[in-house]
């Protein structure tokens, strides 16, 4: 295992070096939070694919393939569909807004009264998302070093917190590009073909497994529908995803770069399901489907390759964890703390804003590590995160983008009712039940439409300013340099 250990240690050291390099670039709020809005198509596509394909998509995707066969691809597939929908239909407009958070977008659209409550919901989502990614370090380091769960979480989490705190989005972008390459080589180019060959090829896999393992809808129509509702729609509105859209140097980069990343996700989804199916042939009686990834890597891959593939799993976890962490800190500082203190953050000096945002990443990072140590169930934590996001924020965000009659009162009522309904229904039906997100979303939609129609339309001046901002013609926007970084 010495060679494998060396590969992992070099990889982790490289992540910290990227953080140090990024610190030298992040000299302003824009540089620190959105990489100066400078990313070209190559970097944008790679980092966007990296953030959405985390530990759940890699380890969990292989586990679903082990349990359900090819239809286990649907979870990650719906993530790709959501990213494609965001990129094709909304990303160009989002990029032109030149904001830092989803709540700032809501304030612009509805006239400045939706920020704090939507910020609290988004903060809870990003905190839980970062926590689920951090818990996954325990699985990987256990395979690598037979390490205690708490120590593994602290080690992995501390590395992510360190490079994220040092350089903000620049560090995260650079590390995500490395992680994207490592994931592509480790999972798609190495693990996928090796797993299929070790299982005897597709003909042997078909001979060994029940026919439902090769049914595209074998996982069940209701499960697929729930995945679409949670993950496809979740991709449209998450702060972690939007913050990456804000890094694009142009609306075309956001649209076409995101389309490439979404297509990559579809390929990754199928690869994970095939690897899991192969693992079912090789190890038909594993204790848990989520053990499939670690088992096939540990037992079937040669020395060196094994280290690279485990680094790929680590890369998947770290990319999502760092993206969720900076999103959580950005929301906590810009949407909640600064508003509660009653001061306007744009009046501060850039250098003070960098220091403040850096401090919030460190604070949120410590909170994430502590929460990860306290929690055990990754699936439940992830379900809570997406239920809150979709049930509380989907309707007012998409309503603001698509329906000019929507009002601030309707948006606030929608966030409050949807969020409370989701929490109450999870307590009643159980966290993993489908009903909370179904009924929470329906109640949010009904309240949004009813309250918006019952209240005065949004002021014409606010809507006019919103349209100018969407078109990228707002004269108050400060022009930022956009050198062609690739």
C-alpha cells in the first residue's frame, strides 16, 4: 500500500498548495467569492462538473448500481438533467445579474424584502450539504488507513477548510480542476473498464444477474419522479451551484460551459451504475450497497491505480464539500449577518470584506466538521437539505424569473409556508418519505400564487430595474476586468 499512500499524500499536499496559490490572487470580494467573474469555458465546465459530482454521486452512485443495476444511474442522471436545464434556460440571465447570492437576486426581483428569511433557508441547505460531504471522508480514510471515524472527518475537513479559507473561490476553482481530472481518469478511464473486465464483460454480467438489473426503469417510477423533484429542481436554485454560475466571464460561457458539464454528468451517472452492477457480480453478498465502491477498489485494482481511484473518490467529496462550504459562508455573512447588523456590505473596503468572508469560511468550516462528527446518516442529512431547498425556495426563485406578477409578500409567504410544511411533514412521515417534498412544494406554490394575486403588484420601477439587470444593462454595475482565463 506504500505506493497508494504516496499518491494520496501527494494529492492532499497539492490541494493545500493550490490554496496557498489562490490566496495570492484573492485580493477583493469579487476575486474571493466568485473568482473575479473571470472563468473561461474550460475552467468553468470542469469546476461545475466537479461541484455537482460529489461523494454521493460517486460512492452512492456505485451503491445504487449495486442495488438496482443500470437504473441506479437515475439519481446522478437527474443531477445532470438539472444542470443542463439551468445552463440552457437560466444561467445566462443569472450570470448577467452580477450578484453574489440567491437572496440578493430575490431582493432585486421583489424589492429588497426577501433576503433574510430566504438566506436562513439557503444557509441550512448549504450547511447540511457540506456536512454530508464531510461525513464521507470517514469511509475513504477508513479504506486507506483504517482510521477512526472522527479523526478521518477532522483530517479531511481540515484540509478543505484550510485551502478554502486561504484563497476562497480561486483556491476552490484550482483544486476543483485538479479534482475533475483525477475523477475522470480514476473513475471513467480506469475503474469502469477494469470493473467490467473483472466481472467477465457485459455478457457474463447479464448471465449472472436478474433481468431487472438491466431494466432502465427498474428502480421504480416513483423513485425517479422524486429524484427529478429533488435533484433536478435542486440544481436550478442552490447557492452552491449559482455561485459557480457567477464565476463565468460571460453569459455564453455560463450557458455552453454548463451544458458540457451537464452532459459529463450523464456519462458519469451511467459509469457509476455499470461499476456497481459489475460489483454485484463480483461480490453478491456485501453488507451494504455503499460498500461496493470501496470493496471493488480495494480488491480488484493494482497498486498505484488503487491509490489514484481512491484519490478520485476523495476528489469527488472534496469538490462538493468546498463548494458547499464557501456557499454556506457567503450566505451566512452576506445574507444574514450583515443584514442583522444593519450595515451595507458594499460600503466596506474590499480588503475588509475579504477578511470577513475568510473568517466566515473558517467559522462555518469548524461548524461543519463538528456537525459531521455528531451525525451518522448521510442520506437523511442530504434529504433534509434538499427538502428544505426545494420545498422552501424553488417556487419564489423560479416564480421571480418567470412570472412578473409575483410579489414580495407572495415570495415571503411561499418560503415560510413551504419551509414549515416540509419540516412538519418530515416529523410526521419520516425524513426519508416522499410526502414532505411533494406537499411542501404544492403548499409553497399555492401560497405564492394566492398571496401574489391578493397583494399589489411589484412596483414598476423595481421591475424595470430588474429587467435592466437581467439584460446586463444596469448602469450602476461596476465593470470588472475580464481577462481570458481558461
